[in-house]
C-alpha cells in the first residue's frame, strides 16, 4: 500500500463542467478496459446529468492517478436519506429507475481495492463534504465496485441482495431453441404460426440516422400503447419529458459509436413490438421493450427477440444479450444471471453506526418479511399488487 500511495494523486470534479474537464482522462481509462459496459462511458453520465439529474453540481467525479496516468473514476452524488427519522448525509453512485446498473470506472480492477481507502481519505478532505454512509445501489456481483469492497476492514460495510440481472449467451439460434423447454418451444411455434396467419409481418433494425429518428418515434408510441400509457399507470417514456429526452440523448450519443439499435416488428405499416438496445464490446443490452397488447396472441415480444438473435448471429458481432432485469418473460429463454447487491459503507460516527445497525437489522428482517408478505396480502392486511390495465 505504501508504494502505491506514494504514486497516487486524487482530484475531484463536479457536475457537467467537471465532466468536460475530465473527458480525455475518461476516454483514456475506458480504452484500457478489457470489457466496457454501456454505463462505463462518459456519454452515459452526460445524458444523465443533462436530463434526469435536477442538481448536476451535486454529482462528483473523483479520479485516481498513478503518476500522471488516470486509473479510476469514482462517480458519487451528494444526497440525503432518512433512517429511523434521522436525516442522513449520503454519497451514492448516481442512480435512477432508468439507470438500472451501477459501478466504478476502473482501468485495472485488480488494483481497485488499494484505491478505496485513499479515495475515502481524499473525500474527507474535500471542503464542505461529509457523509454518514456511502450507498452503492444495484451493483453486479463481479463488478469493479464489488471487487473494491472486498476486505475493506477499515469501514463498516453491509451487502444486501437486491435481485438478479439476467443475460443470454448467444449461440446459433437453432442450438438455443433446442435448449428451451418443450412447452416454450411449442409456444414459439404457435406464436410464429399465428403471426404468419396475420400476413405482412416484417422486421427492421435502425442503427444510423435518419432511420433511428423514425424508429424512435415508433418505439415511443408502442412503449406507451399498453399498461404503461396514460390510460394505465402512466410510466411510459413518452409521457415524461425528462425521460424522453434522456433516451433521445442516449440514442444520439451512442449511435455515433455504432452502439444504438432500435428493433421493430411490424404488421403491415403498424409497429407492434419494439426494443431499444445498446451494443458495446460484444454485448447487446436490452434497455427498453414494448409491444401492442392487441397482438399479445402472437407473442410479439418473443418473436422480436428471435429476430434480434438471428440478426446478430448473421452479423457475428455479439456474444451476450444482457437483459438488465429479471422480468418474468425471460424464463422461457433459459437465461443465466448475475446477482445484484446494494452496498453500504458507513462512517464510524454515531449516525454512521446507526445506519450500519439499521442495514444489518434489515438483513435479518427481510427474509421473514418476504415469507409474511404474501400471507398478509391474502388476509387483506396489506394491499395487493396493483392490477395492470
């Protein structure tokens, strides 16, 4: 540690102006990575700061340099959360319901455990900055952040499971199909037959302008056509100006790298199933999907997935399809999974220790709650899940 710390210098930058200052360093780090994910790129944070973040200057980018070479970026947002009625000062990886995965950006993950205590020490010296705990939401089990927190004995840390991130290993589709259950194979054959009976079914992929602009309009319409739309729960992208602009900016910036695709299944001139995807370093990321529920009888979402896999099989450019979430429709495709975790690094202060004890208690209470919750719903003691309309 001593030899490393002697070579290390650390600087912190804020908001959009700070992101502009470190553009060269960010690009240098990502070029050294063995595998880039879509949320490692500076463009991802730029789109977030420009559209979803109400207070961009509360987002910090702390860079670790070894000598004069940038090695790692730790993005952290200044925020506040309440625990047992106490207002806690928090530093957290910038997150949002539409930013489902998070991590540190590190050129050589093997060294990241050495950086963490140095970064924590640096942040304590930043004028006006203090925190009760650091919160890292929805971190992949094999991500850099997870590696960084192993054996950090100087912090009060808690790791809490928060679900899975499913992915498909891409093989020739014929081989994948044979690996499906008999029931799912039958469902796919039936769906395909029903679609053929409709007639005039075709598929398109847009990856460059002006095709992307046209496809984006179709994507928004289909994604808002069902239960997410204004007659449902109202969470469709089209209904939220910030979200609509966020996805538009992502499309614009990632398309410059050849990394944005919008896939559409059409019935005649009507789009009936859509997917907004990003492609980075041999992985297709399924960011958002939607389908017209009037066509649910022919499973347009599954048929579009079949088309996308065949499309990329012909191109030979991807090895994985990361599905981001663990939605129920994934199961038929026999996905593999990464575990996801929330991490909490609590300070040794009184409030930090309260946060630590609270999160430790949740670890014990949560399994009991997961058993009790369905029973309490059945007994009408707590409300049931909202019905999709």
